[in-house]
C-alpha cells in the first residue's frame, strides 16, 4: 500500500481559490457567479477545519483534500437548492424523522407535470 504523504499548503487563499474554481467548473457555475455561492474566506475556513495544523502550517494529503472538495461541493449544492426553493422552483420542508431539510420536485398544477 502506498503512503499518502502530508504536504504543506504554501498559500491558503490561493489554494482556496483553486478549490473554488474546480468546484464551480464541476457544478457548471460561471466563475464570476461563484461568490454568490461561496467565498474564498469560507473555503479557507473549511481547509483549516480538515487540515492538520503543525508549526503554524496547514498540512494535507489526498484523503483530506478530497474531504475538503466534498465539503465545498456540498456547500455550493446546498446554496443552489436553497436558491431554487426561494425562487419557488422546488419545495422544501423539514423532515423530523431524518432531522434535516428535504427538497422535492414541485408539481406544476397548471399542466399536471413535475417541473424538475
């Protein structure tokens, strides 16, 4: 089994921007709109949450980096769903059994079809 070495992040803000750009590309969000979903300082906070701090440096390996990408992706997805709900494109409600927000397709009453 190969080792997954820890690598020090030289520039947190630059790394955060790279992660944001990659997630935006993956989600099909234009880069100029990315700040409407997540900002570099929020991504820096997520990096700090998952990275290993040692001697005032933040260390990552591929496993930790994947967790960061997943967290940023989930954040952007959550904002996207919230925007769709606030624009009345999808329905949202609190599911007490699951203890989370649930999003569902909205019925088109006029045509009797599902919108999404």
